[in-house]
């Protein structure tokens, strides 16, 4: 399943963002606070969650009487954090390489 996410995420930026937003909302279990912390609107956060639910054809959150992860949401959270961690690491490496390239070209 991790390989599936890694290949899917690289080709689809919206899924990368949506998985990141989902993981943050899943940890906080409060869309309003999560949206404020991520500097996006609550409507935008809800839209990303809805797109993931549509894509995977599962409900990720129980919304009443309070926000809670479904079993599918718990599974997605467990598997979503690995590729996000690797993508974050890869972006840091790419930025470092670009920075070093700029330094070398100025020498």
C-alpha cells in the first residue's frame, strides 16, 4: 500500500496536499482549528477531505456527534504519513541541490 501512495502522490499534487491536510485534521480532530493552523479556509479543508473520500470511496471521518476517524480513516492515516515523510525529505534534498547549484554557478 505504501508503494501505491508513493507512486500516486508524485503524479498528483492535489492528492499530496489533500493527504497532508487529512493527516493534520486527523490528528487535531477539529476542522476549524486545523484550517486556521494551515492558513486555509475550513471550506477548502472540507473540500480536500471530500475529494479523498470520493477518490478512495470511503468515509474518513464520522462527523456527528463529534469529529472522529472511521476505521478507513485510521488506516489511511497510518499509511499516508510514510509517503508524506519521504516527499518532505526529498524536497529538502532537491532544495539543497538547487542551493548548491546556485552557489557553484556564482563561483
